[in-house]
C-alpha cells in the first residue's frame, strides 16, 4: 500500500520496448516538433491539437497557446484557434457528418486522419472565409503527411 491508500500493483503497467542491443527501455510519447516549417499546414496543427485533447486529455487552451507561440502571423494564430475550438465544440455534429459520408464508422478510421477529417468538415460546415475546395486540398495535403496512401 502506498501513502494514498491505493495498491501499487494496481497501477497501469508501463510499456517497455527493447533496443537493438536487447536492453529494455520505457517508450515515450511522440515529442511535439520544436520548430515549425516556414509555411505550416494549419489544418494539421489544429488536428494535432484536437488529437491531444481527445486522446491524451491535454488542455485545449494550453495546447492552442503552445502552437500559437510558434506561429508568426495573427491570421494563422486565429485560424488555428478557431478550428481547434470549433471541432471540440461541435464534435458530435461533425462525427455524425463523417459517419454519414464515410464508408467506415468513425471508430475504424485512423485517429490522426480522423482528426484531420474533422477539421476539414468543421471548416466546410462552419467557416465561410476559406473556400470549400481550399479546405479540402489542405486537409488532403495534411493527410498525405500522416499517411502517403491517404491522399488517393
């Protein structure tokens, strides 16, 4: 028993991997990129924020601010914030739209690709400043970065 009264053996097991030399090591989650490219894909950034909020239980506000610090233009900062906040706010409606038009259920789509798709759907349904074809194109480019076969 530990100080808090819980059983130490009841904790979730840690995931250990083996190095090429055979020594075990603790796997770590993917690190966020330190430096963004000169022209980052804003939909991919918004999808990464949504992914962190939904799967890793990160703070939405903190994740948005973390990404905004790395962007130069005020318009880009505002768009990333609007897309990430909007996807989280309208998630049930967006997922319903994806289920209606996709060949698979939402649970069967790769999580990173699903979040890119959610950002694109949000942009098409709720944002007027960017034309639909541009939103689709940028989301396809973001999906290709995650999975080269996804852009077909």
